[in-house]
């Protein structure tokens, strides 16, 4: 095959793409692709190209490819080559232009200024050859990055200037000439995925946020994960990717990838979180679901992998943006009540003269709870509503702190003040320990305890046991009663984890299709981060760009 864009195939159904792409890879490499998720996780979690692909320009068509003078005061790479080898400069540059430069687009709209190209609405520039006053409208992204990318993988990077017959070739000149050689070169290549020809707008998405055009959806998440792990980690090879999803094609070589995090958890909430439905809506063969959180340079991606009962990757669905939210703790009440609890107990400790452990431990607790609140606020999407909740909590706590001073000035007895603050403290404490119960209805409906903060509940139960013991030593009802009650609440909440254990198997469909096989109704995911690095193709007018 050749390095020509025409070899990209047009896909009509995404259901056929993953398996056929894998078959193409297996034929190319002469070995089976590893598709088991656990094996890929344990044995092929990172990979790096044997040699780092080198940076260069994509030699834009509108700049007349390697006829372009990239370094002021010097000749272009093509002119240098013609002079060094005794060729006719004009004739050689005409051939370069006809193949990959301005003259290769002679069938395009003729122009004299950029405004002549506005009607095309494709980002075209009025491209003119050196010394010409007229030219052709050419999109700015047209170039030979499809040749630079494989050249950067397969050829050693030029390291220094070379002089040939009195002509000095700089590193960028050499890179340009090598890239031009690879434009249309006949080398063994395998292309997978689909070529999307546009238009980029309207986007035309379905109810789940996916592009309706199969070619625009392009590579599925399942194939993407299989490909990068097998090619780079198993085969120890680099590969070329089109780094944009639209009609423009930007080919770049990949230098490395690394799987950062991968944790299997029960994911009934995944379908609700991403698609607003209780059951996974796409592939009825899916038994497990794996969430992959990945990024390249500054772009963030997130996708879900469909796994069968043996954890083999079988399908694909891409999620368009990375999850950074409070979805797993949808209510701020636990955090706000924690702040209030520490303030109230600290105040009560001051009033009864119990500076340690009552006051001291709640000062530490207040610092930690404020930190938790800051983190929660940072990731909360509805900050306006949260600010109102914080304001209301602050007003209540300020009123509580001021009460002893106001009451004392009004002649209220000290014991009465302690009792009032004690009762309020008990109430706030009950709110804190019972706050996860606001999710109980949803937990029971979905039969899923992923929404409950298990660590906080366990820590709270242990905390109640210790304070209950301390209250019995003090013989203080305000310490004994709330901690006994809160311990009971903690036991109830922990009981939910026994009824609906995390990682369990729960039916997610209606009764007409329940329990055909228990495993068929289980949805799980693995939160995984993949960091990949690819080489940019930018170049300035004076010097080679590097990464």
C-alpha cells in the first residue's frame, strides 16, 4: 500500500469496524492481537517507540511545500537540492509544486487575495507561488504530514549540517527532503479507521452525544485501546494517528504511552452519569464496562470499553470529556454538616472547660472539613447553589457562636447556655451522621451503594464508639446520647453495603428481560488514565521546532 489519503476507507457501520481493523493489524504484524483487558493492564500498561520520532514542519501546500524558504536569506530545500546535484532549479521546483505544492491544486478556485476564497468556507488561503501575482484557494491544513509522520518514525533524525558540492543543507532542509521522498512512497503500511470528509457543522449527534456519522465517530474506544497497547507495548513499534476528529487530517507519530490508573468498580452509575439511562444502551453483548481516562498533550478524552465475561474488549463508546465532578457525592450536606459539627462541639467544649480532647480534636476536624469543603466546591458544577448552602450554614454557625455572649449579657445562667448549645450540637451532629441517608432512597431504587461515602461512614462509626466511651466516663448526656444514636445510624448505613455490596451483580433492565444470565446484567468499569505523547509538526520561519 502507499501513503496516500485515498486508502482511508469510508465506514458505514461502526459495528463492523473494530473486528475488521483488528484483523488488518493481525495480518500486518503476523500475530494475534491481545484483547484481554486484564492482560493488557498487567503486561502492556506502557510502551515507547524504539527511537523518538523527530519534529518537523508539515510543509503546507499553500506555502508550495519544500519550495518554501523557511530560513530568511537562504534558498529553499528544493532549490538547494537542485543546485547541489546540478539540476535545473526552475524545472525541479515546478515538479515539486505540481506534486505537493501550489500547482497541485490548479483545479481549485483562482484568486489574487485571501478574500477571494471566503466563499469556500473551508479555511482556504490564496496561495501563490514565489514571483506570481495569482494563485489558487487552498485550505491551510493541506500539506504532507502524512509523509512526515512515517518518515519521522522510520528514518534516523538528521543531527547536523551537511555540505554537498558547496551547498549547505541545514537539519530542517534535510528533514524536508526526506519528508518529500515519503510523499507517495510505496512502503508496507496498514491503515485502519475511517476518513471523515465533512462537513464539520452541523455536528449531528444522537441522544447520547455521539456523532451520527459513523466515519466521524471513527475508531472505537475498544479498537483504540487494543491498537495502542499491542502496537507499542507488545510489538515495540510506533504508529501514526490523526489527532483531530473533524474533516481536517493532522497526522502525527506517537512516541509513548503509559497507563496510569486502572480500578475496577461497580458501574451502574456510569450509564446514568453519561447517558441518562439505567442500563448500558449500545452493545447487548457487553458484560463489563471499563472507563479509560486519557489525554494527549493538552487535550482530554474519556471513553468506555465494553468487556465480555472473560474481560476481553469487544466494542466501543467514546465519552467526549473528562469526568471531574461531585457525581459520586451529589449532596454537599455531609461536608457542610461536618464543618458545623466541629464548630458546635468545639464551642460546647469551651463552655464546659473540656479543652482536651473535646476542643483540640474539633479544631483539627474543622481544619480538615474546611479543606474537604474547598475540594468539593472546586469540583461542584452548580457553584451558585452551593454558595447559598455555605452562606446558610455560616449564618447558623455565627449565630450559635454569638449566642453564649448575647445570652450571658442578658443574665442567662451559664448552665442554661451550656444546655442550649448542647442541644443544638446534638442536632447538628445528628444531621452530619445522618446526612448520607438522604441518598438511601436512591440507593434502594438503584440497589447500588456507590453513592454512599463508605470511608466517611466507617470512620464516623469508629468515632462514635470512642466518643460514646468518653461520654460515659464524663457522665455527660450531651456526649452519650448523640453518639449512641449516631452509632445506630452508622450501623444502618453499613447494613446497606451488606445488602447491596459494591462490585456486586445487579439487574439493570426491566422485568421482562431480567436474569437471563446474572453476568449479562452486570456493568463494571475500570477508571484508567493513559498518558500518550506525540510529536508536534509546527515550525517557525527561522529555526527548527523541537519538543
